[in-house]
C-alpha cells in the first residue's frame, strides 16, 4: 500500500460496487442480508460485481446472524464455489458459546481458502478475551486484517482499545492490520489516524438514504477526501 489510507465499502450488488468505486473506494466487502448483519452473497452476485469493477473484493463467509459457525461443511462448500468463480479474498470469524474463537470452524474454512488473504471480522469485538483471541488466530495462513470497532458497542466505545492495539502492532498476535468499522463516523478519523490506524470500513455511512437505497458515490467521495 501507499501512504494513502485504505477505504473499504460494503457492496450488496454491482450497482453498489460501481458507485463505491466511483467515489474512491479501494476495496469492497461483499455481503447479502444486512438485516442479519451481512451473510455470504450468491456466487452469481460475486460474478456480477467482479465483472463490474476492477478493485479487490473481500467476500463474506457467514451463514447466519450471530457468531456461531453453523454447519461447517456448508461454509466450506460456499468458499469452494466462490473460489471457483474467482474470489481471492474473504471475510470470516466464528466464536464458541464461551466467547473463544471457534478454531475448528475457522481452520476448516481457511484450509479451503488455500492461502487467500482474509479478514477476521467483528466477532473479535464479541470475544471473551481479545488478546487471547488474537494470539490463538495469529498463525493461521492468510489472516492479514481484523475488522473491529474496539467494542461490541461501536467505535465511540472502542477508541481507547483501538489505539492501544494499534500501539502493539508487530507484537505476537498483533501483526494483522486494523480495519476500523462499526459505528464509524468522519468525526472519529482524526483520533484514529493519530493512533496510526490506516484502514477504514463503512456500510451505512456510504448510504445516506439507508440500506434500502444504493451506495452513494458522493458519500464515499467525502470519506475518500477526508482520508486523503
């Protein structure tokens, strides 16, 4: 990456993707069903978005609302189908009922990804012990990013945690990039940039008219401008 901060935008379809790219998004997170906080999109949706834009796409691997993996064989099958369609980057994250990472599920899916880069998403913000979770996941192949707000309650509540974790970058368990998302607003950017954080994720902020409307290229451009 250059010195320019990374801006990742949630896209539900090709129209979203085109608008996000026009506004200056560097990467897209592809999901469906935001009522369930983002599930795996259809293979056909991925193919349509891939045909519409030329920027990196990270595809969600998640079958149900919440952070339980559900049937792992179905997750693996979805990963296999998406890779066959050309997907090269992914987003996933599963927890056990006690709040520890579900390493069996994560490892099974990651094995199917065969080295593809992936983000461990906001399951980290629901982990019983963030430090333990990071260290448990650290050696998994392809893990290069944590999508996190620093708190299950969102960035407002998580700013101190995000700054503290950014200060630990490079320590065991802290090698992956911090991608901040979850209640993120433009007002948070100065403090986060000051902490050394350089990657940002927006969903609703790219849709001033709500999730029933498409991504606004102008809204994305405002974030691009703020980030430089």
